[in-house]
């Protein structure tokens, strides 16, 4: 079956109409910008005061949650469901590799959509709902496991002990966000071939040296899926039963480890930079500057990473000082509270990437039906079109505002739960004042980047 030229023409028009990550403006909002800002900041302050008086001891543990019905539990635990998901993942990977290696270097190639829309944004959205799914369907982990089974080798085989924590994942995520947001010609097929080849080589070498521990901590996409997936309402109780729970329960299960602060800083800093880079004044400055645009963008992206990490560490240091605790404890405290930034990062992901995903994911599915760019419709999906109603200005602006405010509220609650878990109540309440100020700053900055004129 061959798609008509008119059908392809409409697809290319959709590609050309790619909306910015944040399409809302001040005029799109159902409320005036000042009212929205005041409401958001008031909600955070009131929440902080309320939990300071009412949330006096740790309240979150793995014994809580609403037990899921048996039929739904059976689906979640079904080996066949996992096998089908893994088979689809492998099939999509092979299909994408065909398009990458033999497809045209043009807008007809689906690979940029697979990498930047499905893998990056789609994985985050799916993980928010179902949890860290990439651990289950990661094709490289599946390949590694399959080869070990064929060789009849223990799945725990590793030539070297793994001690790097989250640092490789942080570096990998930083490089990928640089590719997505800064690199020139990042949608060209030759560029993507080098990108995929480099990732494959690093992953294969890492798995060969450190075994499956490489995927558990160092793989950037597994780290991305695991951290964002902590917001999922699905989880297991201590007795192993599947339950519905709050996003706070998943965040509370994350523990401070080496490199976690850097990983969270990259997650939050990259989405903040993404919104900032869409600012007209910034774009004008970059275009008129005598300094290389790539250098300016790279330096600014790194500055956003550093700003998140630095402000979090400064807040932790001031918290220790206000709590009259030894300053060296700030290094442990900042690692303990780092997971509380994950809800904020999740809110930013929803705010910045909603319009991109709902508009461009269907375009990618249409293009996927013709991996070689010959005009074929091998999957029967060439006629799929984006739904414009999902990117209406008021809807997008509302989703953006709710995503950011809700993410920050969850961040405040998560930080308080962790603080009362590792500090006494007085130290937890007093020590959270700097953290609250940081949350207020992040909220103000996030809303301003998205909606201020």
C-alpha cells in the first residue's frame, strides 16, 4: 500500500508546524499572570506552614496503598505481558535501525521523532504512569541478558565492581540534552548515526566491564525512567502486593547516592534551559552576539545545571547552620533531599514537552510506516494526523501551570518527609526555610519562563 503525495504533503506540513516546547503565553492563561503567580506562591507558603505544624513525623512507608484488584495485578505480573512489551521494543529498535542505516537524510525519516519525541519525552510520560518501564524493555539490557544466557554464564557476571553511582547517568543525560537543545544538525541522519553508534559502544563496554549494574545506575535512559517513574501511582507494598499510592511514596523510596544530585540537577536544569532558550530576547542576543552561538548555548546550559546543584547545596548548608548541626552534614543532607527535586523536574517535563509530544508523536508514527522513504505504507499508519485540540493555547497553558505548581507542591512535601526522617522535628522545620525559599524561586522562575511577556 502506497501513501499518496498529498498524504505525505500534509505530514510535512505538520512537521513544519512543530510547536515550541512551551507554547503558552501570558494571554493564553485562564487567569492573569500576576494572579497565577500569587496563587502558586501562596499555595507553597501555606503548604509549608501547614506541614510544619501538622506533619511532625515520617508518614510515608511501603506498607501503605490501595491494593489493586486481582485481575489488574495479574496483568501487571504477567510474564506474557512483559514478553510482548519486550518483543515490541526489540521490533521497534530493529525497525528504527533500518531507517537509520538505509533511510533518507530528509524529513521523511522517522528516526529523529523516535529519538527526541518517543524515547526522550514519551518514555518520561509512560514512566510517570507505569513506573520505570525502561528497565523492563531496554533492548540493550535484553541483549546483554540474552547473550549471558546463551553463553550459560551467571547474570551477575562483572569484570569490575561498579562504584561510580549515578555519575555516568548524569554525564549521559547532560550530553543527550546538549545534543537535543544545542547541537547543530541534530536531526540529520549522519549525526544520528554517530550518536547511536557512540551510545551503543559505551553501553556495550560498560555492560561488559560492570555487568547489569551498568544498566541499574549508569544507563542514562534507565536513570531517566527510574527517577521520573518514581512519580508513578503504581507501586508495591512491603508484602509485595501491587497498590495505588501517592507520588510521594515513590520519591520517598529513592535514597541519596553518589552522583544523584548531579543527575537531578541535569534533569531540572535541562528543562529550565529549554524554556529559557525559547525566549525571544535570548534568541536575539544569541543571533547578534559575536561569540559562537554553540559556545553561548553550551555555557548557558551548563550554567543551568550548576545553578540547580549550587542552590540546592547552599540551601542544605544554610539549613544545617540554622539547625545548629555540623556543616559537614550538609553534604549528606543535600543528597538526602535531592529526590525532592524529582517532582519539580517531572512538572517541568509535562509543562515543556506536552505540546511537543501530543503533536509530534503521531507524526512519528505516520513516518514510521515508510522507513526507507520510498512512499510505502508498510504499517498502515501513514494517514495518522496530530489532533490540534490537544495543543490549543488555553489547554496547554493550563497544563503547564498545573504541572509546575503541582510539581513544586509535591517537592515541598517530599523534602519535608525526608527532613523529618533524618532530622529532629525542630531542625526539620527550621532547616527547611532555605529549601522553601529555593522552591519559591524555582516556582517563580518556572512560571516566568513560560508565561511572562
